[in-house]
């Protein structure tokens, strides 16, 4: 059969339209959302973020076609009435409706059940919790009664327990809930852990979620994985969002052609660095994805970070087209000579730090290729030792006798010059970190490490030191022990 160019273009357009429609078909039906943001508490500690968080989520979901009801600083009666109306709306929406409940504010768990706290909640005895709180299970019951295909519950509520004076309510965070089939549950942090309020207008979790929802063609499971990566990066590993799913079909907040695994990895890494104030992850992204659609944004971000770190006494750095041309040439070739040419022409240029970093990587790679392999017997001995952190007697130069097997027998002073055991940023290609020196990316001076270890001591819980680290959790535990002894 003969097909003209015009007809071929039409056929391709129809195929692309068909793929988009197949994604859209998976999310047909009304989208109904109830958003609650409680911050203005009268009897417990007020919270700054929940109201701005609820407003941000409302705008984000309305742009995705949701019919949104918003409650701000709601009391118990208002919350119960709104949840009942939410259930009626879902039942009216029919089997293909999508229901979404979002809550930001105080919440507590008792005997394995979670209670959302209205702003008028006042509690003197744990036995009265069910009388002043709103059981999170009430939302799930309304969803179950509607028997609609897809339901989503998002709880940005795992801040510290506001009733810490009541001994029976000493559990941190929220308990993991059981939900009916067809439900996706998302928590701002892991069950039993405490989430951070953040330093801006929005919590790290809600801010990351609002960033990810507009990305087209990403299924909900992958979207919340991307949120998790972004929050871990923004909180320096102090908060890990959690989710569980009993969905039986695909759901997309934003329809579109699904991304490939490589595209998803790129999106995930960019999401974790695009709000960074540290030049290192931005440089790593530029090196890993030199042809990314975000490369210009990454360069602009690097420019802003460098400008912010520059002291007022310094002269403005030239950012001419010639600098862009030379650094682009160096990135394309990957040759040390091209990076040296840039530094020779612009020793104080805006990309000088980037070029110097690349030259160091290339030099170390060349050195490794000519070096003879060696065997570190201490690693063999350490692997037999118990993975128990040391105490405050630990010094900067003292070899570890406890912790992860791979770090036993090495001191803090030695480890900061060696290679990481795990990727410093989830999703980072191995060639960018494996067998590279940690000092390439971190200014791990004794004073800086003491400050980091002191932060773990002040946290006074294992959550801060339990998250993944380039040297594993054992390094953080030992760092905390060293700081507790005065960073000797």
C-alpha cells in the first residue's frame, strides 16, 4: 500500500493520540478531594506550615482536574461533617471516581490507631482521645462505603507528639494503617518516625509532592518514590516518606506518555537537586546528564549558588558567551586539556569550580588505571567484628572497633579520604561515585564533622542516624559517639 508523507504524519499523530488516550482512560471519572490544614491550635503547639501546605495542595490538585474542598484550622465538628460529605460525594461520583484525602497538622497514635487533631482538641487523659480527635480510619470507612476504584490518602502529619505530658501517648509519629483494596496510603515519614516542618512556607514533603504531581506520564507509585528521593535529599536523610498500596489499576495525576527508566532516573535526580543550595549535587547532575533537557536550568542554578556564596568584596564573575562555549566544549569532549583551557582563560570564571572538580576526577581515574591492586587485610578482620558503635572514648585518629564491617579498622581521619560504600544521592550512576574520593564532594574537615556529629547528639534518637549514608549508618553512629566525647 502506498502511503504519502502527509498520511504517514497523520498516522503517527493518531498513534501518539491513542497512547495518550490509553493513559487518560486509566484515570477517567470524577476526581474528588478533601484537603485539611490545621495549624492554629488553641490548646497545643501551633504549627506554621499546615495552612500554606493545604493551600498549595489545593492549587496543585485543582490544576489536575480535582474538585477540591479545603478546610483550614477546622474544629472537630467541622472535620466530621466534611468527612461525611466527602463520603457522600464519592458515592455520588460512582465506581470510576477517584477520592483523595490530604491532611496536614497534628496527629497522634494510640493503641495502633491514628487520630487527626482538630484545632479545638484539648486532652488531659489518654482515654479521652477518641472523644476529642478524629480517627483517620473514619476517612477509610467513607472510601470503603463508596466502593469506588481508586482512593488516595496523604498524611503530612507526623510531627512530634503535642501531648508529651501524657505518659500513655509516648509513641512518635503515626501507625501504619490497613486500608481497603484500591487505596494508596502516603505518609510524610516512616511509621513511628517524626517529620520535619521545614524552614520555608511549606513542609519538605508537601513541597516535593507539589513539584512531582505536574510531571506527565508518571504512575503514582513512581511519583511517590521520586518524592521520597527529593525529601531525603532536602532533609539530609533525616526524613524518609513512606507509602503502601493496594491499587488494582494504574493512576496518573498528570496524563501523558510514560517515561522510560532512564528518563525516570533523570527526572528523579533532577527533582532531588533542583532546589539545592549546595553546588556539589548540581555539578554531579551536569556531569551525569550533560545532554539533559534541564542542563540550562542546572547551569543557571549553579550560577545562582556560586553568586550567593561569593563575598561582597569579590568582583562579579564574567559570564560571557565565551565561557559557555568553552565549558560546553570541555563537557562534550571530556578531555582534561579542554577543562585546562577553560581555567587558563577564566581562572576565576563561573565554572572554575566545576572545571577543577572534573580535572580532579580525570586525574584520579588515570592514577587508578596505573596503580597496582592492593589488599586491605583490616577489612577481612573487621568483617568478623560485631557491628556495634564505639563510645565517647573514640578520637579522630582512633580506628573503629565497631560499626559496619567495611569501616572497622579505619579512623574518621582516614575514611574522609576514601571512597563511599553507597551512592551519596539515590539514582546517581555508579561511575560518578564508585571508587571516587569522598573529599571530591565534601569539605569533611574535623570541625565540619564535629558539627555534624553534634547534630546527631542533639537529636537524641536513632532516627537521625538510621538513614542511608555513603559510609552506612554505622559511620553516623560512631560520629555521634565521637561528638559526645567532645570531638577529641
